């Protein structure tokens, strides 16, 4: 679909549909007032009669509004004006795009992007509108024999800005939003793929395709190469599966040659049965989502190369399938990590950290400025934070603040959790340097503490996305989080966040 930015008065737009807002007090927004003035009070009369009460999520489609050049006017309820903040704005855009796509209009012009949002710039409103619009229109139907069909697909969406001076920053924000949305869509699609399609080999092939499309350096390490590097921890996870493990490395050089890279590490367990510590059968199908960390870092890379950000970015994806079998790791087994530390595997369902620890050690060779790992790591994080915020752990407070700010900008929020040495005692082992679990209490924290032992040589953060990477129930599917958070963090690092 085509997207564009323009300035101008709504009643003068030659569009199939103009979208304006109404607050719950039946107050028209300024663009709606302009349409109403041209139409001699037509909208005000509709609101007065109660046909549109302005409640959040309400819509009303009008045809042939007098003295306007558009075919239709779509009214969107915005809720209470005093409560119109970030989330309400994004919800209004989502509602508008959904309603607009069902009207049969070939194009639409949204004047919701002109509405002031406290502490947010016009560029923020445009960027978020582009992301939300694309997320609303996303469909995953490649395995369905009958696809959903719109009466007439929406072909063009235009976002309005109030002043001509906002056009240039709006264009840049639109490009950023569309790039982020493309990264989110890639992450969602990869997460939604079934485990018999999205294997470690499939992830590697996707990485190679990204590299080919964007001129990136790509390296795929096979089992023998990982054995030579001493990655006994990572390889222990793959022992019960017929699927070969992969270590995927992609490098984007957008900054200076001598500039240290930022490194993203994504957990790529393409299916997690729990191994010998087998999971319950109920909802085990959702364990195809256990590679959403990998999907998110690949999606973030796609967004960054599409924006051509002036940074150096390295993406590392350790990938395997965790299955039971005659050769599978057993509770009580001891393995050696690439760092030289030995690990007692007390639970084979705590496998993500076994992949990540070797990938974090491998990241040292890039002499990184910062390393951020992303993983659907612990059910304990879901208990702690639910499905709203991702868990954030960091060994550097400045990095944590930057990521929290990026999450706020992106509406892809995280919450900082403790990473105190007091928790390290939970990981004591009588037989190895460290145990891979620390018990039920503080499970998300002890998992992060385990990873911190392998990330001492650089500034590091860990995002536990077990509660945010996918939805269950009627809306089951991958969310693409935290591509938005990561992309906004990297845009800010490049000095391009307005």
C-alpha cells in the first residue's frame, strides 16, 4: 500500500474518504470543525442528535457531506479529551484504519495525525500512525486455502500535518515508521510459522536472504564449527533433535569502519518441547513462538537497513530445536560453555539460557559497544509483568534508561528488574560452576543472573519477552515485539529520533 504526507484543509481534499475525530464531550477536533463549517453545521447536527457520541472506538461513516470534495467522511470517537494520550492516540489510529479498510474506499486521508498528543511531536504522531496502520492491516494467511477478501482493498493512505513546515520531518518519520512496520511484519510472520516449517535451517536461509537483499555480511556456523569453538552449552540443547543447530551472524556496516558495533542476540529455539523435562501437552503448540527473540532481532535488522542508519549492527542468532530423544541432555548432565564455565543442567526446559550464554561469549570477538539479548526466556517473567511490559535487566544503568525511553517512545514498553549479586546464590551447584536454574522464586531474575556471568566484558542488557512476544486465545499470534523498542533505541543512537 502507498503512504504519503500532505498539508491542507480537510474539506478541500479530493479523497475517497477523509477521517476526522470527535471527543466524548461531543467536541469536534479542529479538522472536523473545518469540515463542519464548510458543510454549514452538518457534523455538529449529527453529533447533537447523538448519532456520534465520541466514545473511544466508535465510528460513523458519512456519504456526500455538503460542500466537501471527498466521497466520504469517517468520524472516529476519541474518548475523553483529557485522557487522550499515547495509547488513546494509537488506539484511534488502529480504529480508523480498520474502519477505513472496510468502507470500500480506495484511499483515505487521516486528519487524526494533526491532533495534539501531550509531549509528543508531529513526527512521533506520523511515525506511530505508520506503524499502527501496517500492524492493523497485517494478515497471516499463507496456510489457509481461502483468504479473507476486502470488498475493495485500501490502496493509499495519507497522513495530514497541520503546517507545511512539518512536511519534511514528517516524511522522515513516515519512512522510519514504515521501516519499523516492515521489521515488525517480518518478526510476526516468522513467529507465526509452524515448527515444521520454521526450523533452524529456515532461520539461516532467511538470514541469507536478508543478506542478499541488503548487501550484508552473513555467516552460518554449523555443528562442527561450534564444536571447535567449544560451544558445548549451545550444542547440548540440540542433541535430542534431528534438526541441525545453527549459529547465525549478520553484520550491517552503516557507520564508520572503526566504530564499535551494537550487537543484538536473539534466542532461536524453533520449537521447545522442554526436552526430557517435558512440558505439559496443553498449549504446547505455542512453543513454536520460542524463537520470537530471533525473529525480533532479524526484524530489527531489516528495519535498520531499510532506514540506512549510520550505525554498525551485528545480529547473532543461536538456533536449535529442543526435543526429547535417546541422545537428549538429561537433568543432572554437566556441559562446558564456550567461556570455559561448566553448567549443571537441572532442567532441560531452561534451555534458552544454554544457547544464549555461548552466543554472548561469541559476541566478545566483535568488541561491541553494547550487547542486547532478546529471549522468550521465563514463565516467571509473565507472572511478574503479565503481557504488558517486557522484563529488562542490565549491567549498565545508562543503557537501561535508554532502552526504557525507547520503549516509551515506541509504545513497546519494558520494566527494569533487579540484577543484584544477592540473587547469584540461587545458581549454586555442588557439581559444576553454575546450575542452569535457581528455583521458582525470582525465576526471571535468576535466569538473567545466569546470563550476566557470560556478559562481563561489555555493557549488556537482557529483554525477557516471554509475556509480550505473542498473544493467546482468539487473537493468537506473534506480536513482533520488541522490534519497536529496539528500532527506536537504534534510531536514537544514530541521532535520528525526532
